[in-house]
């Protein structure tokens, strides 16, 4: 197994580019199941999770090749309609094949994803949405067996919470249903809009892009297309916070500042300089400049992303006061706290809130820490970059699920960081 070794307390300087968004690539890959043919997806990050999704596609009978950042998928001959537990358990987003398979073939059998480190994460909204569109679902032996008797019928689908993959699954089902579907309290994340853009270019009719009310007028057929994955706003945010934590000046290219309204606002209120450009963001903090403690509350987009909560905590542990971090999306997303406490951070959890009492950086010290989930691992890397001494982060397979070449990119910025075999 591999781990990362960091010698901390060095500013980051220079320029890096971000990769395509993991959470857009996954639904756009699944969408290629909707209509037989050859698709070209550009800016697809090469990550553990995108590789898993492509394995699921292979099992269903699709054929794919990668040429640099472009993945070509031929979904003409589907030979299977089942996504197995062995793959779904490693990446719950595999459930995104349910909608397109139902729309194309009227049947799908997909393993239930099971529990996750950050919360129970059931898929009841997805299943109820499918049932609204005329699908019969049966849960047996840990699998969802979903079948359409006759044709999918447009209907109103309401989500208690604006579920991201729930919205994506119902979108990919309703595009080929008879009549009109309205999704109420839909997710507004940029990744959902990226999927809508691809579906519309395939011939779908969807209104309300970016809103919490989406109207889908079903069509008879769709066509294969070329599409491009948007930049990864969570990767962008992770590097912005890393520079805020270490000090330095970095320009991030190939990113989209408009996708990070809440984070940019919060970093500015911490006293960090942020300059937004066309496809670029420059972040700057003098190493000695104080970081002002700032409260955050995670919310659906455009609120503060839950996928940046852990990273922001790694900044607040060295701020000049007390910050309250309120996690409203997932019930168990403070797994990084115990590891940050091992670095002498002062964090107290009280239900869905964490009270972070900042300390001067010289009191935060590197040590051995363990990653527990994707974003928690990014938070530990940031804390290690800022802290004094050596930090060893183990179980980094979590990190590689969602960050392409993180060690190389940080080295480019002057970090003393390397990946070694345990
Ligand atoms: C997506 O997960 C992202 N994953 C997550 O990113 C992200 O944290 C999350 O949205 C929230 O922004 C992908 O896009 C692949 P939800 P998703 O359905 O769609 C509850 C990362 O680090 N809920 O929006 O699974 C759920 O438990 C990952 O990249 C139900 O109760 O999240 C949660 O409390 C982690 N029943 C809330 O809704 C359902 O059927 C929002 O979850 C669906 C969701």
C-alpha cells in the first residue's frame, strides 16, 4: 500500500491546472448508455472512480478507449443489464447506470451500494422517482431489480433533499419517457447542468437548467454525441484552500471561478486574496498574514459544498479565533477530526457542528495520520503541508479516487511531498 510523506511549513507558489470534474464525468459516462453508438467525452480525469465506472460500462457490453483526456465509448452492443456488487461497493455512483438502462432497455439489475464512511446514503429518492415514471422496483439479495411494464410515463417527481445523483438518474430516465416529467427540488450543481447540456445535444428537451425545477419533455430517440467535462470545482477549491493554509501565490488554470461562489466569498472573509480571471483563479496570502476564523454551513449548490468542508477545517485549525463548521448534508462527515487532533488541532464536535479553535501554525505538528474517505484525505494533506515537521498520510487510495496527480501538482508548486510504498 502507498502513503504520502510531507515535510510541511513551506509556501506554495506557481501555476497548476485542474482536471475534469469527477462528479460530472461519472454521470456523463453513464449517459452514453442511453442511445446505441459511439461517443467522445473530452477532459475525462483519469481517476480510480472513473476507471471503476468504465469497468461497469465494460460489464454491460460497452467498449471504450482513452486517448489522453478523451474517452471514446461505443455502447452499440449492450450484452448485460447488471452492475455487480463487487464494483458498486467500491463506488456508489455506479447506481447512475440504472436510469439510462431503464430508459434504453426497460430493465436493469444493480447492486445496492451499501453504507459509506460519511453517512447511510440510501437511494430511496432514486427508487421513488423511478416508480413515479412507471418502473417497478424489487429489492432482493442486495440488488435492485427494476423493470418498466410498457412505456415510461412522464410524471412529477419531488425530492425531499435536492439529491445530485438522484436528479441525474431521473433526468436520464425521463428523457425517453412518454410525456412530460417535472423534477421539483432538483439539484442545481454545475455537474447536473453539464449532464443536461450533453442530453440536450443528444436531442433531449429539458427546461430549467440550473434551477430547482426541471421540466423534461420525453422524446422517442436520442443520438450519440461529443461532450466535454467541466473543470473540477472541488479539486480547484482544494488547491485554493491549500495555498491559503501554507501561504504563497498560485494561479490555477482551466478552472471555472463561477462554480465556487461560496468558497471564494469565505476565503476572502478569512483575509485571503482571490483574483478571478477567465478560466483562472489566483490565490495569495503572505505567509505571516493572519487567517481570520470564519464560520461555514454546508448546503446544496450554490451553498458551501460539503465536499470542501474537511479541507476548510484544515485551514481553520490555524486561524486567529473560533470557527463553527456546520455539516448539514451528511450525518458522519467529521472522520478527519480525530486525525487533525493528532496534529494538535483543537476541534470539538457537537452533533452536526464542529467548534474549531485556531492555533498559531507553529503549534501544529506533523505526524502519522490515516485517510478515511476522499475529502478527509485531502484535508490531511493540506494540514500536513501547513504543519511543522513530517506528516505521513496512509490509505491514500481514498485520495486517488478523486484527485488526479495530486502529489505531482503540489510538487510543481514547491511542496516537499512524495508518495512511497508502505
Ligand atoms: C453527490 O453524492 C456527490 N457524488 C458527492 O460527492 C457529494 O458529496 C454529494 O452529491 C452532495 O453534494 C457524486 O456526484 C458522484 P445526494 P450523492 O444524493 O448524489 C440524502 C465526493 O466527495 N439522500 O445529493 O450521493 C443523502 O443521504 C462525493 O466527490 C437520501 O436520503 O448525494 C444526503 O444526506 C462524496 N436518499 C443528501 O440526501 C436518496 O435517495 C444529499 O445526498 C438520495 C440522497
